[in-house]
């Protein structure tokens, strides 16, 4: 194998308006000039600026440098040497995490280690960085691979083995590897990264990419490195590398073998070779195979069967010929018949050859088009998996749809095609299932339930605190308190004048309740006494839907009339009514529940959620989920909580979103029936849910 050298070209650009992350490229080369040996590169992207992550990067840099010094003198193959380096790195990171008081959130960190040694490239890492491996082909074109995506990584990082897998393989002259921060992936097309790497020298490509970043003033920080492999006497541009996944990645090798077999099969038809002879060597002279009979040989054999012109018959023969049909000879002599038969046979052979050539050319073209479309579908599938990893749900969904659309246009008329299409469809289905973020809630416990004879909907107004769970039993006109420590229920009678309680919310020191006639009541959380407060002057019967206490004000939702009214706290309860929002400016008709942080979130019966600020509707919607939301019965959030929890009675599920409307989880359980209301607490990863006439405590992910 020819000697090769590696060249490194770095790209660094910083224009982030806020110091929100750390990106960098760290190179480790031989200390003494003129010595050959492994060269190492660490590419890191950290979505945090905590000091713990800076110390972690320093530790990784120091460990790589020390490990290089320890393994420099060992007579190991590159793969074994790289495995030892990764092992020492994992041990150092585990020891660091044991001593570091600040926990490391590995979902915020993407880091990869690359080793270049002679004609070998080894790779290991955690997370996913934007990368392109350019594989040169004999015809001068290039094929690209996602090496980071070839690494096996568990869903949950193992603290003892953060760098969980290794790939090593040949990197030959004209190979090129680009790896950089994940934001390059977002601008892959705008920066023309792939086209520039194909068509320009590495230094020129890197310079133009950086110039584009500077010209467009992208508000972010970027870091990348270009590793190019060159023959020692002639630098190159692109590359080929059979990747070994977990010591033996055979997929690329099989791909190359398949491509070679296809070329060998189609080459005699598409590019016939004339007068080709195997080269002679000093070891042996191969025997020349006898050429197959061709058109010229057939013509010569036919000619040999016919007497040559000018051959004079003997006198006896001439006499005999004159005695046979003298003067009545036919033009279809034996010689002419043989010639005509040969011509006909030659025409058949030529027509058959042309037809076979055109057919095989058509088959080859169709096969190439099929492979190109299948490759596009696979690329969209890979992009979708990467988008899902970075919580880009809408982009993931779009890329999966494009992949499925391409697959639906492909024929599956052979077993191989059908198997490959079915396999890709199965992979797409797995990503779609992950995109649903659906799971069955485990360890759901029942805190309280009413007898089967109780009227439907008697249990209402759940409230969860750090020590107890509360709900109202309208059938027996009492408040039920359940101690979360021993699960013991306690019944607290409601005042005799109280009508049906429709909502409850936590105040400063009490739980405030509101009945259907607009009367307020306060339950003291210390001594469990109930105090009667004032009655709302504007309330009418059967129209109050929900009530929330926020910032010493009571917000009352009238879903039937499409109105939210705000009441200030007074000595006797709540008064001084003011309209916060109404259906003339905001579509509140059909609202069933609301929750408040700095915004007011309103859930509607049709499954939609509105977000209001200062009484005005903001641009907001819940992300698309599978199956879609068809109905909502309640909603919950808190000022300092990142969760937005809704109950879907139609599909019997509890659905969690973040404050931007992005789906985080959807929970189902055999315990769920008619989900009516939900409450939670910032300090607890639990939800208090009313299902029918049962009060359930549901663990949250």
C-alpha cells in the first residue's frame, strides 16, 4: 500500500449574540518534527457554559495527550491502540463524574475523537455531529457516508462507557472527512458543503464555507475540521474507506462488492472490450483462450463448403452435366442457397444481439434509477432520525413523509427489492413510533373512589400539594383529603349553602373552591376548616366552567358565553370584576378549562389550546401528534413548571407538552376511563387525575 499523509484544515466562526454553548476543535500531533505516528483530533459541541463542562473538556484533552504518550512506543495495530485510548478516556470520564458535584447532562454534549495513522482512520464519540465522509470511486465520482451515524450508541448513556463503540478502517489517498458542530447540518445546502468538497481542494472549500458564514453573519458559533488523505507525492481531494462498525462493519464492503459485481455483469453489454489480452508476467504465461466463433468465422466456413469459381470439371463430369436438364438450370444453386442461408442466419444473430443489448441497457438504466430513488429514501430516513434526536418533530415528520412517498413509487418485482423496501419501511415505522412518544403509565395508584351507585361526574376539582391530595365529592357534599404518606382519606364537610363545586385552585395558604352559583369557599390547609367567602355578582347558574387563582386574583372561565373575568382579592373574598377576554376578540366559545403561568392557556372541547397574554391571543398551537387530539377536558400548568398537561377523554390518555407546544410524552393506562380533570405540582413528577369517579396518582416521565 502506498504511503499516505493527512492534512487538517480547520473552520472556526463565532457570532453568537449570547454565550450559550462551547464549540471547539483540539488537535494533537507528534511533538518531534519528522516523526510519523498517530494524529488525534477532538471535536466538541456543548450546549451549556457551566464550569463543569469546561473542566470535562480539559480532562478529555489531558487524557488524550497522556494516552498518546503511553501508546506511542507500543507495537500495536491502529485499532488496538485506539481501543486502549478510548478505554482510558472512558475510565477518566467516569472518575470525573464520581467526583464532580455538578451532574453532567449528556444530552447537551456532542463530542468525537478521531485518530489518523498512516492509512487508517478510527472514530469514537457521543451524540451526533454534522459529518460527511467522501468515498472516491474508480470512475472519479464520490460516495458519501455518515460515519457518526454508524456508531452504536445506547439511548441512555452508560456513565462507565460514554464512548460506547469504535469504528476503524482504511483511509486512502483522495479520501476526505468533514466533521463539525451540528448547526452545519442546518446550513448544509446554503453553504454548498457537499458540492464544494466534491469540486475543490480542501483548503479552498474550507475558506469559501467560512467566507459564506462571515458574509451572511449567521448568529451562531461554528467549529469544524477537514481531514484529507493524500499520496505522499500527490495530494488528492475525495475518498473511499471501508468502515468497520464495532470492529467489523461489513456493510460498506458488501456495497462495494455488489457495485463491482453489477459493473462486471453489465460491462460487456454497455462497454464491450475489443482485443483485450491479459498481461504477461514473469511467473507464468497464461494460455490464450480460443475465441468464440464470430460472424467472420461463420462466413469462412460457409465459403469452404462451396466449390471455388474457376474449377474446371473433368470431361466425364461435363458430359454428365450436359445430359441433365440441358438449357434448364435454376438460379438457386447449392452455393447460392448456402450463401443466402448464411446471410439470413447472420441477420438473425445481429437482430438478437441488438435486441439483447438494448434490453440490457434499459434494465441497467432502470436499475440505476431505482437505486438512486432508494438512496434518496434512505437519506431522508437518516435525516429524520437525526432530526428526532434534536427534538425537531415537525421536520422529522416531513422527512419521513418524503421517504415514504419515494418508497411508494418504487417497484418491488424482485425478492431483493421487496426485502430492501420492506426493511426501510420497518425502520421508518420504528422512527414514527418514537415520534409518537407514547408509553403506558406504570405504577398508577388509586387514592380514592366513589361507590358505583354515585352519579357520573360527582368527583371533581383535584388539587395536589407536597403532602396531600384533595378532591370534592359532590354526591356527599364534602371535601376529601388523602395523606400521600399513609394514603389515609379524611372527609371535610362543605357548608350547607354550597351548591355543586366546579373548580378549585391553590391560594397562598388555602385551597379556594368555586361552586356553580358563583360562591367562593376557602379550605385552610393547616387546620382543614372551611370558610365561606363572597359570591360573584356577575355569575349565573350553570355557566361557570373553571377557575384559577393567580397573583392574588381569581380568573373565572365562562365557557358557555365565551368569557374570562378577573376578580381582585378582597378581605371577604374576591371582587372588583374586570373582563380579561371575551369571544368578541378571542374565540373562547366552547372552552372547557384553563391554566395560568405568565400566560393564560385555554383548552377547548375540539382539542385545541389558545394562549393569551394581557387578554389578547398569541400565535400558539400544539404540535401534531399521533393520533390527533379530538377533544380535551382539562389543562394544567404552573408559573415555574415547564410542562403543559392536558387530558384527552376520547383516546383515554394524558398528554404532556412543553410551553412551546412541542409534544414530550403521551401516556395511556388500563386504569384510564373517562378522564375529567388533572392537577400536578412543580416539585413532584406526578399528576393527580380524575378518571370517572376515581382519583388516580400517575407517575410522569
